[in-house]
C-alpha cells in the first residue's frame, strides 16, 4: 500500500519520536535484563510494543518454560509461573501506528458510497503499520511515514465513489515536518552507514 514520508524537524512530531526512542530504550534494557537472567540470546518479541513472549535456550530449558516448539525452537513461560508473571508485566512501548494516527487525525480507513446502495470501507496503508517513525540514531535524523490518503481518495473518486470525511478533505501537513521522497531518506541512510564505517 502507498505511503508518503516526512522529514521531522520540529513541533509535536519531534517530541513524539523522541518519546518513542526513550520508550524503546527502556524496553531494550528490560529485554537485556531478562536475557541475562535466563542466559538466552535469541528471543521472539511483539512487533507492536517490543515485549518478549518467547525465548530460545542454549542448553537445558528453564523448568518454568514449556518445551521448545516450531522450527526456531522457542519456549514460552508456563502459565502461573514467576516468569509468566514477569513476561506479562512488561510495559513495552506505545504502539506507533494508532498513536500517530490519533495524534494527527490521520485516516487509516476510508468509508465510501457508490452508485445505488453500494457502500463500504477499506483500510489505507500497510496493515498494522499504517504510520511510523524512522531514525538513524538517538539524535536523528528522523522521519515519519503515513498512508497516502489523498492519492487513495483521488483514485476512489475517479472510479465514481463518494468518500466520507475525514478522509475526503484530509491534508497531509504537519508542523515541523517537510515532505520528502523515499529516495531522499534512503540516501541519508546510506550516507549515515558510510560515515559510521569511516569512523571505525
């Protein structure tokens, strides 16, 4: 699904991406503590909030964990055990897509009407990651992606549908952000990688 990208340079979006990075760092510390205590270096974690739900033991499986399953040999804590409670207590970081969409009223679903009684709705953007942040380090640069709402609405209208609000009049403009092409971010990422190699 099509998305558009913005360079983050200030405003509320900058505050949010810094909050997200701080939350991820807290979660990473918790992940490292769990891995060190269990003696594992392979985990399976949630894509939405970073919390661990399974681990891979190098040797004998901890008695509070189930037998390894699947092709990767991962184990989850047995229900009612101290480790099950520990895993459940993980806070994780806020799920990005709904947080960004709610903060800036970005439509991630499009409601439409057609000729006669035809009506319906459809998702806009990549499912479960319609909006998100990119960054090349704690100090930036930072970028944000959102669904290309305008393009999707224009396509629906061209096909003869009426699109409901808020998608119909949504304008992708955010204080402290400027629209960029994906290639511009890719060039920044490559330059950042090159600079890191030169610094070694």
